[in-house]
């Protein structure tokens, strides 16, 4: 099985990593408390995986699909209410989408698509 999440982390780090203090995976998410108060971070989180029906008799050939989320953390030490941090989310979301939407990870047969998100 292809671990798309690690390919996505690598691509984000390479293309938009300068906009974040940290880009990591689900394994790195446990270290969230260690992120500096004024830092931005992006975490690639696997959400769902599915395998289609077997397409070959006597062998195993399945279409595999995966959903990933990119959790953006924006903290601004000077904005207790989060106003300044919220303003920073728009450009970060656009940068992440530009880096990922339409890109086909190595070993995959279809490009990544945007399925939705929420700005909070």
C-alpha cells in the first residue's frame, strides 16, 4: 500500500514549508504542545481509506482510495481572540491547495482533489 500522507508532507515541506514553522504527519501531531506560541504548523492527517472490490479472479487487485486532511495551526501571541490568526489562515489554505490539488503522488493513478474544508 502507498502511504500518500508521507508524500504529501514531503511536498508541502518542499513547496510551502517556508510559510510554516513545522510541517508534519499524524505521528508528529502528538508534539503539538511543543509548537511555539507564535508559530504556524501544518499536519497531514489520514482520514479514511477504502479498497474497492477485487477486480481479478485468482489474484488480488483493488482500487484503493484515501482521504487526507491538512490541519493548519495558526497561533498569534498578540491576538488573544484569534483575529490576527484567523486572517493568516486564508493565504495558508491557498498555498496548501496550490501545492496539492491536481498533483498525483508517486505510485498513485489519480491526482489529489479538494473535497472541502472549514475556516475557523
